[in-house]
C-alpha cells in the first residue's frame, strides 16, 4: 500500500508539473521553453487548397514538387482524405514544429476508450482535453500512405511511448497493408512518391519516370 501511494503521489506531481506548469518550464542555463510555432485551424478551405496543390503534380509536364502549409496538409489528410478524427473533435489546429507535423484538438476521452486506457494517468485527466499528435507522413506504396504518430500529449502531459500504439488504434479508421502500429492510414494519389517536413515546410514530391 505504501508503494502504491508513493506511485500515485508521483504521478500527481508529474501531471501537475507537465499539465499545469508546461508553459513555464525552463531548461538549465536557458530561457523558459515556449513554442514560437503558429497554429492554424483545419477547415474545408485549407483542405481544398491542399487538394489543389496535390493535383498540381498530376500533370506530366507540371512541377515535380509542391509546398503546402501545415494547415493545408492536415486539413487534406484529416478532413478530405481520411476523416481520422472522431466526431467529438473541436477546434482542430495544425503546425509544423521540429520537422514534424503536429495536430491538436479538443477531444472526448471516451473516444480513446475511456480513462482506463491511460492507466493511472486516466484518473488525472478530465472528460475532455486537448490531444496533440506529432508525427511524419510516409508513402507506403503508390496510392497509400500513413501519418506516423511519434509523440502524443493530453494537455501538456506527454504520453509514454508504450501507450501510443494503443491510443492510435482507438483513433484509426480503416486499415492498410504495411501500416505501422502508430500509423493512421491516408489515401494518396499514385503519383506522390515522398512527403518531407523540414523547418516548418511540407513538400510533396511526385514520381518521375
């Protein structure tokens, strides 16, 4: 019983530190850790711009690459191509930070199977919270890709890596051969061969034959 109380107390302190104090954290010898990233809302207009950018690569004599914003990429992936977010999701936003596409939204914890899926951490989280996914886009084969979730947060609390595949599985709609246990499937035109995220910029490349 004593060990259990120590664990619970430790989790409570960790959650308070990461969830409530996240914006004030600092590193030794440095300034407070604050993100300078710009978060943009996902919406049908951004999805349409992303779609047009993707389709611009379909012409044989057209450009071999196209640059799109994080909001255009995420709107196209999550709203137009696959609709991976649950119906409870509100205020969906996207940004590109540290060479990863990040998407965040207010989501009901029930969409992840309830607080019990999070283990001891579940008792420290409310019915709704801001969930953030961070990851990269990979082409699995012509016409099929995945958004690979490499990090996840509830509020400011980082989710342990061991729990991420289980939570991603709760979000996943559909499946695809070769999909990783952290992958959310996405449809992709056959002519897209690569997607790179570098310095806040997302670039699509087409196959050149």
